[in-house]
C-alpha cells in the first residue's frame, strides 16, 4: 500500500513538472519584448509600480497571466495584454521569467 502511494506521488510530481519542461524559455525571452517596457528586459522592473517577474515561480506566473487573460484578476494594463496570449505564450513567458535572477531589494 505504501509503495503504491509513493508511486502515485512520484508520478504526479513528474506530470506536474512536465509543463514547465515543455515550455520554451528562449521563446519566452523573444515574447517578453513587449513586457520589457514595464517589467524590464529580464523581469527586474526598475519602477516600484510594476512588479518584478524575475525569479518568480513558474506556476505562479502561469496562474497570474491566465487570470489576467480570463478576467479573474483585474488590471487595466495587463488585461488587454494578456488577452492576446495563447496558453503556450503564457507557458513560455513563465519559463523565461522563472529562470531569471531576481534582484534583492535593499531598504
């Protein structure tokens, strides 16, 4: 019974990570050119009004962009930008930004 539960947990972990591996960070970098105006070329925004995307978790970025696209998450700037993104675009962007080094903020 325990070995079956471990197998199921291991299989679920493999499938959960499969999407992140299927995404293309190089394509995400190319697609991020529009995003760079606000979020910086590597996702490290220099302006406090725009969140830093660099180093965020892949799943978080996919969820946030998907929610902007669906309207579940509201933002007048992000909604029209996310509306044109495909699922693959979202995955590629998330793969790119999640692999970038986030900056440490010093106060």
